[in-house]
C-alpha cells in the first residue's frame, strides 16, 4: 500500500513540474494588436492552428470562428475570440522566453527549432527561417514582457 501511495505522489509531482508556466506579465494589448495579426497571417490556416483540436489554436477572420455563418466569419474578431486566442497562447508561455514552443516549433530546425509539420504541409520554408526574422523577434519580445498601449486598435476594427 505504501508503495502505491509513493508512486502516486511521485507521478503527481512530475506532472506539476512539467506543466507550462503561465506568467502574468505577457501583455494582452500587445497580443491583441501585434501578435494576433502575425498569427492570423502565418499560423491560422484551417489545416494548421485554425483548428480547435490543436493544442495551440487561433480564431481568425474568414477562417475558424465561434459563430459559423458567412457573414459572421467576415466580421472582425470578437473580444471573446481574442481572449480565447490569448489564453491558448498562454499555455505555451514559459519563464524563459527562448524555451517557449511558440518560438521553437515554427523556427526552422537548421536555426535551432523543432520539427514543424506546417513546413511539410505547405512545402515551403518554416514560419521563421531564423531568430533574426522580424516576426520571431516580435513574438520573442512579447514573451519577454514587452507591452503595447492599451488604446491600440486591433487591425480591422478601426473606423
């Protein structure tokens, strides 16, 4: 009996240590106005992260939406969709920005990234060719705690 309890405690401890750290210092406004538009353009295709079955997924205009009519798909993202996207990204935030799968998974393996099936699906380069890519730097800066003005306007909602 003691052995079973010990194994259960050891397993529970291992699970806690392996969970991603969600830090409170990643800015929602920077996500909303700078990171989300980049993810829209590079990651949210229906065959990739525009699918709720993926651990990291993203609602995007004219792709995956909470509401599914043609008219609703074309509208700007709702605050609920933006918050769900932000929450999805938070699942991959770590104390060390350079260890985040949000950076390593789409980074070309020749530049130190991990295998990314999107490269195979689309038959081209990976999302980030190297760590000097401006969008890689944008995402890294956000993960490191960069912020944006709370009054920034999410693209597509102005005017």
